[in-house]
């Protein structure tokens, strides 16, 4: 696939047009743990009319450093990411957390910098979470997917509160033939992941996850979906440890009709 | 300092709290109740969100002009015949309270609920000096009998179940008829009230906190749901108000503005049952009131944060909504935080008040989920301020060495995309092979924090970037 980045400079915040150059911010977790989510995202974006590129120089958005108080490293990584992505019309991440980092925290990190501050702002204005981009920018919710079952949807904290994503994944899931959605209680409560938090405070994190799992179980759903792999790995890890039969997947896999890979933490059958 | 903080033992405290069955029961009840009641009241007030903006702007204006309003407040109090005592720290505040009590040879003081009183440890200090402090707030009274500290800013006994309250009363009220039925909240309240009323009458001094200090009127105000504050401040000969400096507001109108968002955020009420104003000692025409009125104005380290990256925490009006909505608080309760203030705001205030070296885990004990900020009536960006504390810890090398080394190693790779690709390719394969058919790992090298309670989902064998490169190569 070829990409022709560069139109961003001419039309930095313009509305979406078919053929727009979209850069996928894969996210470090998807890259390492669940590439199928990345391919699902590419498929969805292409079907929505985007020309998708995956910039080479991306690694991680820098949150581990930022949230641990290592501001200098966070700034270095922010600059590296901005440089790698700013030539594109849009940046899309299959994660509200990484999207929120680019959209809200990069401009804050670089606010005092006369050169990088405006560049961070420029990129932030063109950065979206995947489902939000598809539904609100591309204006496409029906991707022809079908899957029979009853799902529930977990809003990640950064999707919900930083990126203001609430309706988009639900609007998209409504179009999946055969799938029903049952909402859990306290959809705005954290699942206990919190990046390095879940490793530093395993007992507290486990208690938070347990409450979340109880609300998931109460829906009777057989499939848990979310837009952030961090939450999903946390919840799948907890649920599988406890012997739950609920399957756990990233929403993009379902929307793209790519559910051949075993669900997260599930046994491989081959 | 009131009592020695155990905040550095947050993890151990939390582990204990997670195993404490009655505590978990109490936390569960409180969580359901507080979230729902706030939602219900806020839904009835379309202008609530804009009031939060107004509250934020008002508090910012006050903080920027704190010296002006405090001096104005002092002058107004003097004009009404009262006194203001400026105390830079807890020690000077305690000494001042004792000095005032001694002028009337006080043997008993009644107390309304005051968090600043907890902050400076006034109860233990008075007791050690031969003066008996009697708590008149039901929650404070319960924990006083139990020898505990508050576990919530506005619900000090939130951690206590009803059955435990009954147990406590039966143990402490020796004249209580064992046959008397105490199994509902109303009779428990009546039982406490009987005991408390006696305290009001024999007290020489009444000590209350203040929700606001009103600069132009020289008045202080408290809100309660029990009316105990009124009796505490009108019956005894001397009324002492303990207040920290950021409680000042320009006018009565401003106090009313903040009260509207305070009550709704705190208890989900449109208004607290009692809102009581005090201004100066009794005048000849007054029917009741104290003979002397003292305001002990306490800084205790706050002014050092004016103009800093943490200044916004001084906007707090102590409503407790951030605790009520915090998933970490829901798991461990208030005592795990190891000092007077708990929950998200406690994790901001405790490092300021006891030193960040004595509260190292607190700013880190949060997923930064932002639910606190989403309900804070004065829009304090709590996650951002927690992160600012983390930055201070990192730059002062308070962050543990293992974490710093791990971060350094990760950052080294994250800043070198080519190296990063190589290492992740190896990692993806290793984890895939390690998990085999199973698809997940119940333990993994260097991942014990993760695998203590959860499995680690396996990778899919090859990284996205590796597969993408291969695909692109095949397509072009
Ligand atoms: S920080 Fe905000 S929500 Fe928390 S107690 Fe203070 S005013 Fe209330």
C-alpha cells in the first residue's frame, strides 16, 4: 500500500473526506499482544474510505513514563510520536487511553515549548479513538459484520472521560447482525487496570476488577467488549483465572468480522 | 501532627482492609447509596454543571487574593467583638486552644465535627492536658467511643456497620437496658442523643469547624444534619472556631453559592438540614450565644503551595464526593490511607501536610481514572495533581529504585524504534511459546505483580509491526 502524507499541512483540521491519509497508532499492547486488533482496525478504516499507513517510528505513547512522574522521558517520546505522525490527515488509535495521551496530555506536556507546543496542538486536533473516528468522522456505522450472542461493553476511563466516547461503539455494535448488547451497572467505574497501577497494587487492583466482573456477570452476557486492550487484558486475565466462560474481545475484532483468532486469554484449538 | 501517619504502609493497610468483612460490607452499602443520591439530586438541577464552573472560578479568585480576604475577615470579626488567632502550624493552634480553655478553667469541651481538628490532633492534646473533649456529631461520637479516626471526610464512621454501632453503645453506655431494642438507625440516634445532650450542658467551651469564613460579615458557617453544631456553639461560654486559611469567602452570597454545590455533592441533599452562622459573641439584645468568640486560623503548610503546580487542591470544599466515587476508596476505605484525609483528596493533601516522604504511596495509589474529577464540585483536576506529586517524587528520587530502573530500561527502548521492534519480536515469540496451547500464563518471568491475581493472556506469536511489514512487502 502506498501513502501520500502531506495534505495535513494544507488542511490541518478539515473534515473527513474519502481517501484521507490516516495513520494508525497501533499502541504498544496491540503491537505486542494482539496484532489482530490492529488488522481489524486497518480493515475498518479502509472500508470507511481511508488510506491507512502505519508509521515506522512509533513505539508507545509514553504513558508509563508520564504516569510514573518521569516527565522528561514522556516529553521525549511525545516529540518522537508527533514527528512520526504529524504529516497525516488523521491519527487513529484502537485505544482511548493512547488517544487521550496524544490528544490531551501531549499539548499539556509541551505547552511551554514555543516550537513543539503548537505541533502538539496540531496533532491533538486530528487524533481520534477508533470507534469515534469511524462513527463521527467517517460517518459509517454499518460494516456488515454478523455475530450471534449477547455482549456487554466496558467503557475505559480514558475513552469515556478524556475522549468523550460513549455512543460511538454502541452505535457501531447495533449494526452487527445477531448481536445484542446488555449494559452493565456502573459503566463509568474503572476496571482496576491503570497501567503500572495493577502491578504496583495487585491486591487493590484485583478487588476493583472483581467488582467490575460481578457487574459483567450480572448482565448474563457471553461476550465482553471494550475499546482498550489494557482493560481487556486485565479483565480477561481475572476472568480466566476465576474460570469464567465469558469471552473477551476488542470491539474492533467484532466490528471487522474478524473473530477467528481465539478470544483474549482463550486456549488455541489448533 | 496529630497521629503518626501510616501512609507509607498503604499496601499493608489495604491488604488488611480487603480482608475485613464488616468493613467491606459497610463500604458496599455506602457506595450504592452515595452514588445514587448524588445522581438523583444533580438530575433535578439543570444548572449544576455551570454552578461547578462558578464554584471553581470563585475559589480561584479567593486563592489569588487570600491575604486580602483573610485580613478583611479578621477586621470584621474584631468589629463584632470576636478575636482571630493566626496559627502557622498545628502546634501553635493547639497551644492557643488550650490557652483559651484555661482562661475559664474548662474541664469539658463539646465538639462539632471538624476535620482541621483531626488534622491538628486537638482531642488527644486536650485530653493529655486534663480537658475532656466530647464529640457531639453522631459519627464522631461513635468513632470516639471506638477509639478510631474518621474514615471519610463527611461520614467519619462510614466504615462501621449498624451492628457494630449497637455493640459499641452497649459496651459504653453501661446504664443501657440490655433488653432495649437498638436495631434500627433511629433508636441508635436517640440513644446517642440522650448521652450527648448531657454533654452540651456541662461544657465550658464549644469547638466547631467551619465550612466557610465570611470575610465581609466576620461570620463563620457550618452545615450539619443533626443540629449538634448549633448547641455546641451557643450553649458554652466560649465558642472556638477552628478553620484553615482557604475556608474564607468574600461574602454571604458566595458562601450560599458554594453551599448549593457542597450539599448536593456531599450527601445528595439540596441543602443540609442545619446551616448555622456564627458571628461574634452574644450582644446585649441576643437571647443566647457565647460570651467569647475566637477563630483559630490555621495555615499548617498550605500557604507554601500558593502559586505552585499543586495550588488547585486548595479549592477543595471537603464535600467527600471524590471519595464516594473512587474505586480505590471503595475497595479499601479511609483508614488504609493512614492519616486524617483519605480518598483522592487525601492523596493530595496528606503529602502536603505530613511531607511526601511520609506518604509516598498515596499519589501512586490511583489508576488516574478521573471519576473524582468528573464529580468534584469545584473541578479540581485530581489526576493531574496526583501526577504532579508523582513528578515531585520522581525528581526527588523518592520513587523506588526498582521502578526507576524498570522505567529507564523501558524508556531506553521506547526511544529507539528499531531496537524496540527487535525486543518486542523476541518477547512476542517467547510469550507465545511459553503459553503454548493454553493461550495464557498463570505465572511469567518478571510479571508476579500481574499474575498474583490474574492470568497473563498470551501473545499471538508475531508483533503487529512484523506482520504488517511482511504484508506490505507482499503487496508492493
Ligand atoms: S476534592 Fe472536590 S470532590 Fe473531593 S472533597 Fe474536595 S471538593 Fe469534594
